[in-house]
């Protein structure tokens, strides 16, 4: 099972207790899954259904309708045309319950076009518990989350811009900042920050998914830290190598222009050591000298060699 399926299945296991939350879930389900259709014939007739790719989710709404609205719906299996098409599940709601459910969810409004609102009225998500229920339901039917191993991304597909804005407003209420985009004439609300995705999962009751994600985040942070340190170590080594090579260049210049035997004893000793130990650190070079010399002493002698080489390159006189 994918990370997203696991998260949805986890949310689906929990059935809400309060009737207010059940109404909010129903509203989100009908709107997010595009499950309301109507026909004319002696007035408007509505037909409701909830369609999903997950068995756990269809069972969730079956129980929700039964427990909170006393409606027995029917679960149907829809097989795709080709062998590879995945199975989808549809909860067919009896026509005689449609009017009552539309009223309960707040989605029905006699003044709206065809009696249907694009988003439920504020009273449906008045309480914090109902706001969470609305998000959870919208996610179960039209949400997605990328496996955190690949990145942090959680989204809600919205049937229209109004619905997208409604979802963003609820997320904002919980201080989760989301953005919307239009993809193939459908609106998508998405979050990209690790904290935002993790908070949203918690709100929607997917604690296990949130914890699994936190595990990945911790692991990634540790390996990022190690990588940064490794890069830093590598660049230090590279820098030391580069400096060593420059010093060797200086020494070679002195050797050809002047001859190392013209150098005072201590400088000559260091110059020869450096030629044979290109990668040695200053303190290592210091230890090889007789008598041993500290890092700053070695540095001072190397600077002296550099000055000599510079003068030789410019054709200036060198005093030794
Ligand atoms: Zn509630």
C-alpha cells in the first residue's frame, strides 16, 4: 500500500462521534467527490453517491450514513474497462434519502443555481471539530500525499475555485498555509512544508502517518547534517591541498632561479620537506623539522619562502 493509501485508511478507521462533525464530513464528501447529480422530471430530483478507489474509505461513509443519518446505502464495485484499471467503489445512496442528506450537509439552498452550493454555509464548519472533519473527509476522497522519502507534499483536489478557497481558509484557521493552483481545469490546494504536512496529518487524525513522516524527517536531517559536514571536511582538505601545491610552486621557482642550497638552513630544510610531503599539514611539517617547530613558526617560514619566490618572479633582488 502506498503512503497515501495508508494515511487514508488510517483516517477511515475512525468514525466521528458528534452529529455536527458527521454533517461536515458529509458536506465535504458530496462536494469533493462530485457526488451530487440532478435531473428534471416533475421538479428537480437529486441523486447522491460517493466514489473512491479505497475499500476502507467506502466502508467509512457506509457506516457514517448508517449511524448518523439512519441511511442504508449500497456499496458497488466499479471495474475499469481494461485489465489494468484499478477497482473503484461507489456508495449508492437511496434516492429517497437524497433530499434529507443535502439539507443536513447544508449543501442544498433553494436560492442557489439548481439548489446546490459550491461550498457549505459557515455554520457547517463552525466548530473546530467540524473544521477538522471537513478536511479529513475532503482528503479521504480527493486528497493526496507524496511519500515523505521523496518530498513533502500534501494536496486536496477541488471541484472549483470556491471549494479550494474554502479549504485554504480552514487550513489557515489552524495556521497551516496552503496555496492553490489550477491543473487541467481543476483546482488543487497544496502544502509543501514539512511542518505544514505533518500538522495537517495530525489534524485529520492520521497520527501513524504523521509519525512515519517524522521518522523520515529525522533520518533526512541527520543525513543532511552528515553530508554537510562531509562536504565541509572535503573542502578543507581541498583547500589544504591547494595551499600545499602553491607552496611547492614557490619552492620549485626558488630551486630553478636561485638553487635551494642558497637558502638559509632552516628555510632549506622546510623547503625540502614540503617538496616531499605535498599533502602534510603545517603541524605535521613542523613535527618533521629538527628541532620541531609549531604551526605558526612553520607558517612564518613558508611565508618567507613565498616572498622570496615572488621577488624572484619579479626579477627583484633577494636578500637572504
Ligand atoms: Zn463537530
